[in-house]
C-alpha cells in the first residue's frame, strides 16, 4: 500500500463533511440550540470561511473562494462552498511555502503539522454537528455516523485490484455463509 499524500487525505476529510450535510434533516440546518451555541448552518459556514482564511494567508497566489453567510447559507450552498474550498486547500497543501493559521499566529512549515491542524479543526466541528443534530431531535442515520469512519469508501485506501478483491471477498463470504447454514442444518437433523 502506498502512503497517501496530504491533499488526498484532506479530500477524504471533505467527503466526510459532504456526507453529513447530504444526510442531515433539513429542519436541523437552522434549528436553534439552547444557549450561546452556533447552529449547524453556522458551524459548516465557519469551517468553509476558516479554510478561505488559510488559503488567503498561506497560498495567496490561489483564487480564494467567496465566504459564506452563516445566516443565509443553504445546505446546497454549503456543500458547494466546502467542495470549492477543499479543492483550494488540496492545492494549498501541495503548493504553500508556509502555513498561517491566522494573522496573529506564527507561520508553521508546510507538512504533517499543517495537515493535522486542519483535520483536527474539521473533526472537532463534525463532532459538534453530530452531537447537535442528535440533541435537537434530528440524529443522523447510523450508516452516516459510521460511514465517516469507513475510509475505504471515502476513497482513501483505494488500490488497483480492489474490485477484484471485493468480488473474491463476497464469494468467500457467501461460501462461508453456505457452510454455516449447512452446519446449522446438520445440527438440527441430529
């Protein structure tokens, strides 16, 4: 297995965001949580807007996507904005000479620290979204919350020959199932 590059890893990270928005109940998007807490719409627009800041500061030669308005942004606009900012972030990860998280922060060298910081920021907010959706009465389906952990399906560990391996695995699984059923039948006959 070959090591994945930071741009490939960040692209898989964005697929997790897209998966959450795609399966989120539309009523949860603007539902107001109790207290001084961001809405789910505000969380996703924040994620996009922070990405635009990273791009502007760390790779000013790249076209910076427009920011999203947290009070007017729709799920469709958020998905499009996040897809665009993810594409620029993958370019930034390949081309930047330094990483500036914010105007007040010292620059970091481009590398694994930069990627880890970006992933940690987004994972933190995905956790908030999953928790808020649940607390507001709009829990995400298990196939989605467990799907963000299935990195193979997110394309992170795709290999040549994977389809062939899946076919063989299905055949083995079917054969194992048939064998298990045969054993159960023979036990019942005894």
